[in-house]
C-alpha cells in the first residue's frame, strides 16, 4: 500500500478539475479525496496498491486536465488517507 499527496498548480480551479478527478478515480481501486486550496492549487490524497495509485495519478496527468496543469508536485505520506471511497472535500 502507498499513500500519495499531489498538488496541482495551473488553471485548476473553476474548471471542473475536482469532479473530473473523482470520475477518473472510479476506474481505480483507490481511496482518498481532492480539494481546492485557498492559494489556487488543488490537493489530492490517495491510498491504494502502489500500481493502482501510480496509474490513477498518471491517468489524471494524461487526461483532458493535462492542458490545465502547469506543475504537479508529489509527496509520499506515512499514513493511509482516511476516506470511505474517493470524495471531493469542500473545505
């Protein structure tokens, strides 16, 4: 199992980014969440088998969202993401 935190920078808010990420997540065996940050970035946290999480993050980067992402920064987390599926957080 692996847990990743990914920050997306670019034109990633107000364009359906989080909803598209949640839709993409349905095709993978991952749990976690995605949310907008006050500084204009989007944060994603996901947990699952390493190949599933990597494939999920790669699919986001290769999706129609690709043109909106300027920078993608990834960090490994030491604990699993607490979630009952894959959710959009509105905080």
